[in-house]
C-alpha cells in the first residue's frame, strides 16, 4: 500500500499544483471578507476548497484509469483493498489539511472578534460534513462502474447541495438556525458520528464492489 | 516445481472465449506465446497474476494458486503489460521509488543501471516518453526486484531492432539462473525464436500447440513440391499449405512425409502462419 500511496502523492503533486495556489487565494479571501464583514464569502470559498479537496481521490482514480495504473497495480504485491483504501486515505489527507487550515482561520477570526465562536464551530463542522459526504457518496459508484459514471453522480450531488444551500442563502440560513439550538453540541456530535459511519460504510462498500469489478 | 501451470483455464468476454487452456512452464525455461491480434495472449497474461478472474479452470504461479491470495508470491513476479500502465505524470526516478516501496528485494543500483544501459530519460513524465522508452522502463522495473518469474506482454513491441536485441540479451541473461522463468508474448516471432525454450500457439482463444521449440522444429518441415505430389500425401501428414501460381509449400510432419521427400527446416513464424492460415 505504501507504493500505491507514494504514486498517488507524486500524481497529486504534479497534476494538482494549481490547487495549492487556489487554496492560498481562498484563505486570503476568507480572512478578508470576514474582517470586512462580508461573511458570505467567508463560507463560500472554504466550501468550494473543501469540495475540491474531497475530490482528490476521485481525480486520482480517474488518472489511474486513464493510464491503466489501476490495472498494473494489481501486478504489484498488493490487492484491490489496498487500491481502494489508498484513495480514501489520500482523500482524508487532502481534505483534512484544507479543513484544518480553514478551521484554524475561523479560530483566529473568532479569537480576534471578527466571528462568533459558535459560528466558527458551526462552519468548521459544516465543512467537515460536506467534505466527507461528497467522497462517501461518490467513491463507491466510481469503484463499481468507473470514474466517468461516478463523476456524473458526484456532479449531480453537488447540484443538489448547491440548490439546497446556495452559498449566501445557505450561510444566512445556517446562521438563523443558530448553534444554541443544538443542546450541548449533541446534534453536532451525532452528525459527526453519522458522517464518520457513512464514510466508513462507503469505504467498505467500495472495497466490496471493486473486488467484484472486471477491469 | 513448475513456474506456471494452468488447467482448463477459461475466460469469456462477450463472444470471445479463451481456453480451456492447459499450459506448463517449467522453472528455468522461457515460453513464448504466439498468436494473432485478439487470440487471447493478453488475457492469458492478465489471468496469471490475478489481474483478471477466470471463469473456469485454475492456474498456479510459482506453486501458488492465481487469485486474490497471491500477495506474497507477487514479490517474486515481474510483469510488463502491452501498454506498461505506469502513472502518466511520474518520472522514471519517481517510478523507481514507487517500485522500491512495493518490492522487498528492490535493487536500486540495478534499476539505475538499466536506466543508463537502455538510455531511458529519468526526468521526463511517463506520458511524455515514446512507446519504446515506456516499454524499456517497464522492463527495467520488472527486472529490478530479483523476480523468479517474468510475465511479459509484447515487451519488444515498439522497440527499434538494436534495443530489441539488447532486451532479448537481457532476458536471456535473466534466465541463466535456473530458478528463473519467463512467459513472453510477442508478434515478433523472430525474437521468440531466439529466446524461447517452449512455444505456445494461440488462435481465436484456443491453444493450437504447446511444445518445446526444438521438438517443433524437429517434428515439422516445409515441403516444396508440385500440386500433384502434395495431393498424393496422406491428409494427416499435411498441417497447412500455401498455394501460389508459382509454387506449392506445405507444412508437414516429418514422420508422416514420404521417404525421399525434400523437406527444408521450418521457422516458428512459418509454422504459426501455416497452422493458422494454411489452406488444408
């Protein structure tokens, strides 16, 4: 699995260089908009960045299929479970780094008084949930039917999410919901548990489906 | 122990069926898989390291059943596919590091020697390499972890004659150690003729012949004669014939040919072409 992981890191490094630049710009805009009181951008860019980071596993799988590395990797001393796990780990790593960055930004903004602590906490949890839901739903069909069909499902899901939230309206609605309505953070904890279970279930399903797939 | 054994191995894709395939590659030997496009060579090669699941029959690789439990035995197997299959954005140097992480017996010095000897660019992305350089890198990767078995799909395809010769020499050198074996498919039958101890002919998914190369060359010959003489031969003696307005050539079993018939030695290429296309 170490070999597959290394190959993915090299591919991510060379194929997604622009992504690092985008994250840096998104971070600056997030800070700037929060300081200037334009809170909507303070959520839009982090969400966009998180969704891009959570696509990393899917993008790498697509590259693997294009180069047939997904087939050749089976000649190496590893199995299909490793191939699937690698994509889930890389996704968590990329998404985790971006999530940590924006969570740190929210924490600093809250510390400096530009954002309420409850809002910072809520937005951080929202990013976590959105970032894990996307690959959890999209990766199993990609492993079962290939990256092209899986990507269609992913795009459909983004459309549904965008329709439900809308960057500005979503942020406003979330603010109206208010964290105090979540007693003792129980709902947050339940939500996180649910999303962790969804991600773990997605991982297991991907392994099961990929092991059955004819390449 | 045999390096590869298959018993009744079958695989079906739509209207194409490979097998049932019964092959045995003894340790220390090289077997060439010959067949036209779509004969089932690549499918056979993918079935052995468990890259594709068979529909029936069984295969063993270095004594281990082919399938999901081959993880350990794959440490001793090197594979080169017809399109190699390395990630497009990796350089040869990076690919070396990936393979080093995969194989316990990775020999970095040997890999670097192959990169130098085969003039493989080390800083170009794999996707930017020529077909020949991609194949050379695939071969270097497969040869650098002290494998006991190489499974190679068209490894000399796309290489110029000089490099092809170099690769054939490297593969010959590889099997000097009697515990090492190679299964190799190629359209370039002359390479297989130089290299192989055994030849297996695949045609439309069926195994036509699988025999020691020297025995094939001893058992069969080419008869050049006139049409009347050819027609007088017993049908079982003639395996294929090539008729032109100017000559008649037939692939015959030497033991069934009439005494005194002038037979010339057959090449592996002629043997295959006449077996497959020879109008019987």
